[in-house]
C-alpha cells in the first residue's frame, strides 16, 4: 500500500466532516432516516474512494474509461443530474401543495365575506 497523499487527507477529512454534518442534521430532524441513510452511504463511499483510489482506477478501466479523473467527472455529472431532477420533482410537489393551501384560504375568505 502506498503512502497517503495530501489530496487523500483532504478527501478523508472532508468525508468525515460531511458524515458528522449529516449526523447533526439528522439529530436536528432536518433529514429523515432514509435521507440520512442515503447520505451516510454516499459519504462512506467517498471515504473509501479517498482511502483506496486504486480500486476506483481499476473500476474505471473496467468500464473503458482510462483516466480516473474522467470517470469521476462522469459520475459527478450523473449525480448532479440526479439531484437536479429530485429538486425539480420536490419543487413541483411543493407548488401543488401551496396552490391547494391558497385555494382553501381563498374559499374560506369568500365564505366569510358572504356572511
């Protein structure tokens, strides 16, 4: 096993901080159990990749991507697209809920004005 390089130390510290930050947000009830589990898995994978980058290189070569940075860039784009779609769905869902609440309030105010 080779010595850990500076960028690996930064990656390890970042992953550990994000695991801690995710835990804090879970305890504050800002994240559901399922969301927290998903993020813990993501940060754990990030931590493993930071500690053992050679396995990532082997995986990238298996998928016919010969530079690890290209592979990470592709994975990053996939992740950003996934998060963008998830945010879009949540915004649409919240928009429908808000519209429903506004309609209820409007109907209540109309009923009060008629009396």
